[in-house]
């Protein structure tokens, strides 16, 4: 089973979100080989949930706070996302790590809060171009994976590998780079935690589109894709979902 996850980021006013959700509902059919998830901005979650009713598409949040509730102005708890119909939540996206100074310890607390609220966190890791050029890719990814994924997560674990230099740039890692990098992280993580293969999905993200999704999804270490820009175009996202076979 492969995950096809759409991260709408900070895009989607009511009318656009409604139109996009409507098109996804009309075009995405049940298929046991994949799980489709969309992560719209929080204000439109209830509307998107209504628009997708009956479709084989799950909802996810884009971030959550580590606390259950309280005086955290502007933040959203995992329980609030679950209450709005979410089953998943992205945590530790590089746009949060870089733009909001989030570190592994915080990401781990968020992932733990997600698990407690009954959500499955999609925990993002990824190296910058400077780190890759300095030959530090695996060191960075292992550190992020080991420190951002809480040991208390006792069900399914989803890690999304998104090279920072591939996000929104049109540059994708080559299939060889993805397989080599993800394969190494996957094996090291399974070994370190003593987990069975089936407990862990490692998704790839970074300029995934209809044209490259099939080849990426066919890689053995790839448990799915996390799609940003192309998830805002119904035709592209549906074609990516259709690339699972
Ligand atoms: P992109 O974004 O597909 O636009 O590169 C991916 C992501 O940031 O999740």
C-alpha cells in the first residue's frame, strides 16, 4: 500500500478549496493499493471534510501543537484536528523547521501529541543542499529520524523524506539518490528500533508531479509520496494517485 499525500500548504480560500475537493471526490476511486490523504489549511478543514464525504480520501492537518490545549495563541492542537475529521498530521516539515525554528525535540513532542490524539503523524526529515554537498546527508537524516520520531509511537510510523533543495524547486532527487538514501534511512531506523518492515512507511517528497510519480512510487524503499505544488491541481494530483499500481 502506498500513500499519496497532498500538502496544500497556505493555499486555498473557501471557493478554491471547495472546487479542488469536489474534483478529487469525482475522480479518486477506492483502490486498496493506495491511501490518499489531503492536508488543507485549518480554516477550510470542516468544509473540505464535508465536500469529500463518501470519497476514499482521508484528511490531515499540516502541523499541531505539542500540548493538549491551553494558552497558546494561534496554535492548533492534535485533538482539534481529530475533531475536525483528520486522521493524519504532518509534523516537522522543513518549512516549519526553517521558518519557525522547530528542532527535532519539538517535532518529536508534536508527533507524540498527535499519536495521543489518535492521529498518525507524518514526520518530515530532509537535508539542505549545503548538507548534501558537504557529504552529510545520511548523518543529518539519521539524526532527524531517530530524534524526531518518538519511541512511544506504537502503531504505524510514517516518515517523509523531503530533500529541502527539492521542495518547490522543480528539482527532484534522482531515482538512484532516492533509493539509496531512503533505503539506508529505512534499514537503519528499523534496526535501531527493532521494528518489523510493515510498521514503517517512508514517503518521498520534493517536486513530485504526474510526470515523475510513477517511477518514484515504483522504488522499493518508497512507501508513498508527499506532494506540495502539484496537489493543488486536481488533474495532476489525480494522475499521481493513478500512478499507483
Ligand atoms: P513540492 O512540496 O511538491 O511543491 O516540492 C513538497 C512538500 O513540501 O511537501
